[in-house]
C-alpha cells in the first residue's frame, strides 16, 4: 500500500499528464495507487546489495556516474513510488556456469534474505501471494527472488530444489546465451527449444510452485515451455515485439498464447525494448569502437509514455487481466521520465487518464501477478497431493 509520499507523487503525475489536470483526477489516481498492491517482477538491485557501503535503507541518486554509481531502487524510493513488492533478480552472465554459478547465486540469495533479517520492521521476505498481501496489510515491503537464467542450476534438479527451499519463486529458463538444455533469444539455436532435460526442469518447477519465466528465451523455447507446463507461465520482464522488434520482446501470437493459459506479460521499461528506433540505432552501434559510435547520430530519446503504449497494446490483445509491470530497474536504461522507482505513480495516473477502470489498473499494478502466483501455488499443491 502506498505511502503519503507516493500520494504526493501521484499529484505530480497527474499534473505532468496535463497542466490543468483536475484535482479530482489526481486524488482518484492517488487513491487507486494507494489501495493497490503494486508488484514489480524484476529489479536488478541485488547487485547493489553486494557493494560495500551501499545501504538499501538510504535514499540514493538515480543518476549514473562514470564509475557506475547511482541506482533506481532503494527503500525510501520504493515507498515514495508506492512499490509494495519486488522480485530481486538473482543474476549473473550466462557464461558463468557450473559450481561457480551456484556459489555466486547463494551469495546473492543470502544478501536478499538478510534484508528482512536485518530490518524486520520494514521488510518481509515473501514466498507466496499470501505473504505479499500480509506484508502490504502490515505496511511493510515484500522482497521476493527470481533467478535470471537456468544456467545457475548447474544442470541439476537437486540444485533447483535447493533454490526453491531458499525462497526463489521463479526462474527465467535462459538468459542471453543458451543453456545446455534451452535456447535463448540472444544466441544461435542449439537445441530446437527445450531438450528432454529442459522439459523435466519445467515439470519440476510446476511441482515446486516456481513460476516458469519465459523472458529471454528463444521463440521455440517459449512454445515448448507452454506445451509442457501445466501451470500458467510468466514473462517477468518482456515487452511487445509489434512495437519494438527486439527479439527479447514477445510477438502478438506469443502474448495471446501466454494469456490463454492464464499467464501474464510484465512490461519491461528498457528503452530498446520500448522503442524500435532506439532498438535499431543501438544495433548499429554493436561491435563499433567509441570513436566510430561518436560519428553516428545521437541515440533517439525515449519517453516513459512508451511503457503505457506497450501496456495498452497487450491489453488490447488479451485484456487487462494478463498484463503487469516488470521494470528491469537497476539492470537497464530507463526512458525519460521514469528515472527511478519513485516515478511509478505516473503509470497509474496515465492509465486512468486513458479510460482504464480502477479495477483494471489495480490488476495491472499487481493483482494479475498475485493471481498468477496463487494459480502456480495451487497447481503445486495438486501435484504434490496436498
């Protein structure tokens, strides 16, 4: 539930949508945002937790300096933006594999778990939808964990089960390179989607109650996972390929199929996923030196309103019960006007201004993800005979 600072932010958000925005519109947006449970399914702030001297409980600047300082998320700005729950990404490059990947994963998991252990009055480690609801009711932030890449299980279902026991509640089947059992959207096909072991991974995730995340996977891997899974799938941080042709985005047919099985697409705010001009301009820079890049025109600017465009496109395809928010904060370049998590109220104000119902907005902000979690949890109970 949103803090007073988030309510103030919504007044600003409503005004930013139009200089003469009625006070009643701002108040309505503030009320809707305040009453909703706002969930983000992908933030990379985990990497900040491992930096010596970096304090999640302190407010930081969002500006990125030459040394990489700056961040998008911390507790004060989560409260300012009314973000009630966030999945912290357990991430490393897909080229880090084997026991080393497991070792690094355990360090990051420990860093996330320690947040709630060290700050129990403010933060709760959540592993179920009920935990998120209870945390919001208590006025606390819910932290969750998602594993960004199946390479971190070291080709072992035992390791997968250990991650689940430690609180990981979704796994992205691949990151930007293929695993030994699944093809990635960022690599050349090697397996024609999922291998037999990859299918076993999906089945075991269903049994464990872990959401099967298809962001980053090759199209064929998506279709294989959709076929194998008996629970709805999650796209934790993907946008719409019809608007930006980046292969990380989902086609309209994929979005429809995901929704038909009860899944949810969580819109990513990364500029190349939002805007095709930015995507194509960025691709032209791949492999070029800094001097060569300097000779090219500046990269096109991208407005935060592109987020709304992607949400609206997906809603028109599959309805407002299959769309949510997966920002990629602290792991991507944000569009202008979505500088950090404190800016989230602008999304609520913009959707209401477009004529979305209060219930639809509430669902997009987090209700759809909670429903998905509950369905995955129920399927796991059924598979375990409970």
